[in-house]
C-alpha cells in the first residue's frame, strides 16, 4: 500500500520568484534627514536635508518573506530545496531565486557591517548564522628537520662512548660511527 501525502497543497506560484528577489533587493541603509525651512521661488517650504548620518534598514529575512506571501517559512524552504526522484530541484527557478536572495542578504550584511552600522559582535553572530560566512584561521605547519641526530642503543655503547659521539658528531669523516 502506498502512503498518501497529507497536508495543504503547496501554494507555490512562479510569481514568487520575482517577489522573493524584490523582497531581498533593498537598500542596506538610509540617510537620516532633518526638516529645514527653505525659500524656493519666493515661497517658504519645508525640505528634508541630509545629516550625513546613516542608519541600517531592517534586514530582509526568509521568515519576513514567507509572512508577506502568507506561507510558512518551512514551506518556502521546501520550494527552494526539495528535489525530484532524479535529484534535481522541483522548482528550479525558485531555487535560483532563493540562492540570489541569500547573496543579496549577505551583501546587505557586509555593507552595513563595514560601515559600522551594527554592533560588531551582533554582526559576527548574524553573519555566521544567516549566511555562509565563517571564521577562517590559518595554522602554519611547523616544519622540523632532523639534523645530526644520533641514536645510540644503550647496550651498544657505554655512557662515555655516547658522550664522545655527541661531541664529535658521531663520525670522523669516514662515515663510520666511532666508539672508544
């Protein structure tokens, strides 16, 4: 007997690809402004003047996107990640849009992080957990070389012989180990 799938049918529609990109393709920050009264053509008007200060916009998230289209986040992830019997994406256009949205989200974070618009610890935490970014530590391999080491078996030579071998480097130039 085959199992029947239960649950609500997917709400996926091709238009969701475009909506996903639109949702994630937002400016990372906004310039703060202040109102100023200026005279324009003899008439006083209130005009917004930039202050030179920036504030980060809300970061777009998959949860926010899912909410905006009335779907659950697990459903949206399934649209992006589910594969058919051959291992190919069931919704290849949405999978590509999802990958692009993740790239846009990553760029959003990097831009605001480099501009100092986030607390650095919060930025690191979010970047590691939301994107594919991670700490990379380079560890240099220690290179060791064995130079002029002589191994003497205790039963082969006396303590005095070992001292002599250590002092002379172990040979007299003939390539043979000398003992007294």
